[in-house]
C-alpha cells in the first residue's frame, strides 16, 4: 500500500502543478521575439500530423534524448536484478524518473522549445509545462535515490528517519514549485533554485557513504564515493564550458553546434555508464543494524 500511495502522491503532485500553472505570464528577460529566439542556433522544420514544426538544436536534442533513454535503461537494470534489496529498488526507480525528467527537459529546452515557448506569441515565455514537470519529477528521482542510499549506508535504527526526511524534502520542493507556478514567482521555477534546493541531497549521500566506508571498508560505499566525486567533476566541467563562452564563436566560425548543455549531457552519459559498470553489479542493503551512531 505504501508503494501505491507514493506513486499516487507523485501523480497528484504532477496534476496539481499542471492545473495551477500560470507561468505563461513570465517572459524571458530581456524580452525576446520568436524570430530573435531562433537566431544563432541550428533548426530543422519537420512535418507532423499535417502541420510544420520548428525543431531547434537537433544535435543537442539527440544527446539529451539519448541520455534520458540511457537513464531509464540503467534504472530498469537495477530493478531487474533487485531481488529483495530496497537500495536497488529505490535507486533504480530514481534513475528511471531521472530519465523521464530528462526526456521532458529535452523536449522543452531543446527539441520543441520554440514551439512550446515562442510560436504564435509576441514574446517568448521563460518556461513551459514540460520544464515544470521535469523539475518536479527529477526532484522526486533524487529523493528516491537518497532513500535507496539510506538502505545501503545507514543502519536500520536511523534509516526510516532519513527516508522520511527524503519524503518531506520532496513535499517541500513541491510546495515551493506550487507557489512558484501559482503566483507566479520567477525564482521558484528556475533550474538554479532547483540545483540549490537539491545540493544538500547529494552531499548527504556522499557523507553517508564516507562514514560507512570508514568503518567497513566495503566496495559498495567506496564506489558510491567515487560516483559522487565523478558527479562533482561533471558539474565542474559544465560550469567551465558555460563560463568559457566558447559555444557561440564555435558555431559562428565552424557551423558546429556543441554548447555547454551538450557538454553536460555527454558527461552525464559517461556518468550513467559509470553507475551501470560500478554500482549496478554490487549495490545492496547495508548489514549494519547494530551501528546506532549512524
């Protein structure tokens, strides 16, 4: 029943965000017309269902969709081999939701971004329903991964407490996002706010893994520590690419479109493969129930 209640809660949360959404009043700043939005990026025009659509950033769309599908496949692999390990079950579901969120993000930030946020308008809007649900679903995915790592790195004495904390964390983000779409409030529907809100989740998992490994020297937590360090490297690589400003001159001089988001997506693809290679074969629930100090 708890499992079905969790899925029902997530579905209701998605429906509520969609129903309350008033973010179409939030425009890009400075204001950008549809024609200006398309300048400086590659586009394709495709025909679907008897009408034409403008597809933006085709190569970027490929990378982000590939990443989303890969995350789902890796998550399914965890579930296929879960046995009775709750760490594998929750971590796998988290990865699947991460993949679903990535596909939603790719549809709006890349692919059909023009159609969703600019087509037929005087000025382009800041976000779309696809992006809002991406933020919500990805938040759920991270907190499910936190719950999974709690099973792998925390004793049963404190495990349930931390799982409740992860659940409350998701509820808190939902409330912030709900306020952001209803009022609406620009800051609360940004990716930057999402990153700041969920930074603590990754730090928490990293700390758990370090504490467990210091005592048990086990391969599971050793590899999880490496995975979180690699995730930090991924994000550092993204910000280096973003701040370098190389993408626009590269496209103007060579016609090659490969921006900072592409760097991020390629690096996360490699990170997902590292999870598949390093974590999927050995992730299991911790046998540390006697450690009351955890």
